[in-house]
């Protein structure tokens, strides 16, 4: 799996607010120089470190990113999400 950046996947932290969707297990936010989360509507994929738009905590783009770029992860996540509908 490719990583685009100096940090590792451990540098990507969960959002500070409670999230409902399991897709957030595959995404998170980077920290600034002071160690605070940068929650700017652009979470980072833990696999490829690409930023994906998620304005208003909308997870549609996050799911589309998994589907298009990480089909194996998407297939793992999709049954979990359907079970919670």
C-alpha cells in the first residue's frame, strides 16, 4: 500500500466528535504543529493518505473513494454498513 507523505497511518487520528458511520475507520484527520486535529472537511484516507471531501460529515465521498481506489476495503466495509441500515 502506498503512502503519500512523511507520516505513517498512525499520524491520522479519528475525528474529535462522535461519528456514526463505520467508514470513518478508514479515514481520519491530520494534526497541526501543536498536535491538535485539523478537522477541515477533508479527512485523509488511512491507506493512501489522499484527502477526500466530507463537508458536513457527509460520508458519500468517503465511500466512493473506497469503492474506486480500495475495492477490497470497500467490500469489507459495505456489509458492515448495510447491517446498520
